[in-house]
C-alpha cells in the first residue's frame, strides 16, 4: 500500500522559461502548476536559494510546495534537488508534472519511477535527486506527425484543435495531482487508469 505521507510534498511543473515557450507542448507542466496555484489562491514568488518560482500552500490539509524551475527543462534537476534539500522533502514525496510523448494526446497517468523516455527534464531530475523513485504525473501530448523530430515537436505550440482541449486537460492533470496527494499512488492509479 502507498498511503500519502504526512510531511510536505514538492510538486514541480516542468516547462521552459520565457514567453516564446509559454504555449508549447513542453510547458504543460507549467500550465498545471498555474492551475493548482489558482485553486489555492496563491502566487508564485522567486525562491532565490533554488532558482525556482515557489508557492507554499495547503491542499487537503497537507503542506505542498508548488514549484516551477526558472532554468531550462534540460537542467531543471538542479532547482528541484535544491528545493527538496532546502525543505527536507524526500525524493519519494516529489511529484513531477510533465509532458509525455509516449501517451496519446490528453491522456493522464500517474506513476513512480521508471525510465525517462528521452525526456531531458526527467533525466536531469533523476540525476540531481540520484534516484528515479519520484512520482510523476504524465500528460500525454502524443507523437510528432510524420518524420518530425520529437525535440522540435515539443517546442511547438499546440495545434488549433488541441488548443481547444488544453484547458480541460490541464484541469484534469491538476485533479490528478490533488488525487495523488490525497489518496496515494495506488489508489490514484486505480481511479485514473
């Protein structure tokens, strides 16, 4: 059984800083973090010791540190590890929200550990935390069409039909984060998958 822990959880939405990346597939983690911030009525502020934007809040009575690294995706491990150390959050209580090429567009899955599937943000976090045993909320963005390079695909804005669905998908991913924090991994998987 994987019951939720009593201590603080660190929820990290992955993305790239800057307006040119705001509406890209790679930034879906930032979008989910923004929805969670809205739900608790909080604002992100700079956490200088980690290099991330941070919001401390309570979700279902549990302390949650909501973060968006200010670094680029491929080096996001440094700020994540710095926050985990600063707030004494074990890697098992770190939840990373990220885009996932290997899931159909709009599919949301939760898991602990596993491979990074070529995702440089996850690779950086695994290296910085020195473990892959953190929680993940995976938001499916689908595979690139034809022979398009996945690295180009994730940095492109969502297509027009996808843009209409994104607000709902982001809300569902935020729901998945809250469910995971409230009931633990196994129960969340049973409800979501």
